[in-house]
C-alpha cells in the first residue's frame, strides 16, 4: 500500500532509576554508599532509508516508544542504556511537529539517503546514592528517578525525490515512457487513470544516472481535487525539470497543454516556473511525422523539444541524452542552493528560562490560582526527584532556596495557592 502522509506519536525511553545501596563487606563496619546510576533512555530517530518508498508502516500503528534505560545496581554498577528506536522513512520525507493548537512546525527534511534526526530524546538515567556523597552528606539515603523521555506528536509527508517529473493528461504515455527508458515496470493499460500511485525509474545515460517520476494523470480541476493527480502533485515539487507529455492522438493538444499549465499554476506558482520540456508522444500512430502538430503548437507559441513514441521506443534514447545537460545543470543549482540556504521565514521566540540550561533560569506564572514555575534544568531536577524520600526532598528544598526560587515564589503566593514545577506539585514539600 502506498502511503505518503502519516501522523504518529513518538517517545524517547525513560531513564533508569538510580540505586540506593551500601557496601556490605567483612571488615568494613561503616561501608559507604555504592548505588550505581541508571541507564539513559533510548532516542527515537527518523532515518531516510532507500529500501523503503512508502509510509505504510505507520498506517495502523500510531504510537512508537524507544526502550527504557535499566535501573542502577549496587557496587556502583550502572544500568544499561535503552536501545534507540529507528523509524525508517523514504528519502524525501518532511517531518513536522504537531503543536498543541494543531499547527505544524517543520523540524526535518530527510531528502537524502542516510539523513537522520532525533525526533524524541530519551531521558537521562538517575544518579545513584554514591553520586551525592560530600563532606556534609556522607551517607545519602536517596537516589534520583530516571528522567522521562521526550514525547512528541509528529506528522510525516513524503515528497518523492526525482530529477525529472513527467506530467500530462491521463493515458498520454507517462508510465510507458518510464518503462521504455528505465527498469521500472509500472502498470500500463489502455484506459485512463491506470497509474494510481507515483512511479520512479532510474535512467542511465553516458555513465550518469538520474531519476524520473510520474504521477497519476492530471485533468482540468485537478488542483481543486478532481481526478487522482491532485493528491500527488506534491511529488513533482522537488523535480528540477518537467517533461510535459502531449498525446498526438487527442483532439486538441494545444488546449490540453494550456489546461495542465493552469493546474500547475493553481497548485503552486513556484512549480509552474520549473524548467519544462514539451514532448509529443505516440507519433507512431501518425507515421512518425508530427509536422502538423508542430505547426499548431508553434502558432500557440509552445516550443516542442522532441517527438517520440514510448510504445515503440522511437526517439526515447535520444530524448534522454538531450535532457542530460539540463539535468546536470539543475543538479548543480540545487546543490549550491542547499549549501547556501538560510531559513529566515520564521523568527525564533526567545524563552531564556526554557532554553538556558542553568538551575537559576526559571519563570513564575499565575494561572487559575496556581503558580506554575518553568525552567529547563529545574523541571528536569523535580521530575527526577523522589518526593516521597526525605533525603531527596531535603535536597530539592536546599536547591530551591539556593537559587532564590523560594523567596521569589513567596512574593507571588497567596494563602491556599498551589505551586507546580513542571508537572509536579511541590508546595507541600518546600513550604
């Protein structure tokens, strides 16, 4: 099943819990703490894999979770880290984060084989009690919990990566052309809309290779949802060159050409500006003489690049050789553009209390009679603190006092207020 869109929830693995342990050895009556750290949780990683060409693996399963880290053990033995979760997607997949308000924000464009990105980070493993020894705390009786893994809702959209896209009305011979010049074997039949999914074919010319892509046939109104091609127009957005295939057996190929051009412009003005080569197909039906059609197209100021018959392979090799210099030129342009591309479409919203990894970077907001304290490192500390442990609660209380949060919160608090740091309520512990 071909699937080019999917929305899933991904989570990194939780970090393992730190261990509370004590040395118990003969001749060591005052053995100290030796609890090991928990292992880090695995990351969820999206990887562009050339061995897959669809997002169908994400059609039925919607939740993916990396492996949790193992808990620490005695004798300062650390727990094993969780295995990373690899989400294999086709090259050309755009990944966006689905925000709480339903909007999406692009976070990755895995356009090249081997491209990868961590889409949900695993949590850090908690420190064991041996980590907290000091001159004033020689017998810590607490350890950290594992940090929860990051959870994200992401949408994936596949836009096939090809050098040349073939467009045209249904049954003009797009699939036949791919079959004639490559090893691709798309479905070919003598009725419209034979092609139900995009097809890719690799063409070899003069020791060079490039990729052809065709989409289901376009009709008038395709950009508004008519026919099948409207759902697949995005797959030719990455193509540097378009072959506009015209069928000489149709009644009015000038009208056909103008109708398809109109649909391209309605779908994407940028797509309509792509370099285009007009090619006449099925000239075997008219004795390989396309002169009358060339005259009509010339009057309409439509320049024809070549005349072929995909069915008999007449002119197909010559067409591919003639296209090669233009394909190489477009590849070089795209390579230079990729190296110099700077995204200025979206200015970042600066939130220092969420970005700076310092304990003292925090912010206090009042909402519905509740004080919400946010801060990257502070929230992580609270999430990893076992509030049921007296020793761990005392440590948190000391940190809150040292960074000035206790006094700052007291200035904002009213009788009966609750205080949350991240997802945990802490007023009963600190005050």
